[in-house]
C-alpha cells in the first residue's frame, strides 16, 4: 500500500489587495497509512493551509499533491477523509445523533445503515446514550467528541484535525488526547493533526512536522521513538522530554528562515 498523502515542492500564494502572500513554500512530505502526523509551528506558518490543501479547500499554486493516489479534488469527491475543525460546528437544531447522521444522509446511505453507523461511532467516542441530546446540553469536550464521531461516520481512512482541542481547558484536553490515541489504536486511521502545543504533538504523534514562520516551510520532521501505547504519565519520561526538546529547538531553528 502506497502513501496516503504525498506533497512534492508544494507552494501556495494568496492574491490579496495588498499584494501576494506566500503561505506555503516548497513543502515536501509523505504520510504512510496508519501514521499519526502532527503539524506544529507559530501562527500563520501554514499548518492549517496545508491541511486545507489536502482537503481540496485551497488550491496550491505550485508543486504536486496526492491523496490516496489521486488529486486532492478527486479524493474530496471520493470522500477519502473526515475533517474536524477547531470549533465543533454542530447544528444546534439537530440532536447529537442527527448531527452525526448528517453526512450519511447527504451521501444517501440507507436508513438502517445510518442507524448502525451512528450507533457504532457514538460508542467509539464514548457518547452512547447522548444521541437524543442537543449540542447545548453537552460540554465543550463532548461536543468535540461528537464532531469526531461525525467525521468518522462514513469510515474514511484519513482524518484531518485542525486544533480540535485548542479551546478546551488542560484537564479536558488531556482526557481527549488519551481518548484520541485509543481511537487511533482501535481504528488504524491515518491522522493529520494541527496543534500549537508541544506536549500534545509529542504525546499523540508518530511523526512531528515542525514548520517555520511564513512562508510556511518544513523546518524539521521528527520521527517519534515512543511506543504506540502511551499512558499520560509517559510525558514525564526522559524519552518524551527529549523529543519535546527537539521540537522546541526545531521551532527556534525555523525562525532562521524569517527575513
């Protein structure tokens, strides 16, 4: 099986009223099936822009990009990925079950299959019994879990996550990090995850992509030696702290690109 995502010399320049803004410059990266890849870097470094290119929400102005061996646009039409945004984005007039069901309705799944998939993914994110609740009746963390369930409902092999836990407090974030790792272990999905948090990137990832300030370049790609089974207290280990130090140094080195 080939790589899930391949970027070669990817460039993206936005045209604005104030002139061109280069968001990505010469980004090359390969993501293998089942990897958990985090993108970390300062605000405006192109982390989210790269994710949006993979999702065909932005169009690169140079280089090549493939998703599951096809163009990003073809992958979007083939529903090759689920996308979890910074905000849960749940419709307040639909129940949790109704929100999770929405992409299945749009895709025309039979009703019985919709019911089965909604039940399965709510179990997967530990929200069984909440399908008849409305978003406003759930905590922020539970809403994000519902958003993840919605992205998983049509069983795409690739999950794109743009700082899904960034607005949550540290205790809830730790819990959801643990749950996400468990989810990844159970499903074998390929994960692309944007974060500003060094501990979060190190805890979750098999590979950490450190990006430089705009124009976004890859300053370093760090392969994690940590085992796939990671209790939360692994963050106190020497191996974890060493990787975190490398990420921090990579972020500092990335600033050398500025100017």
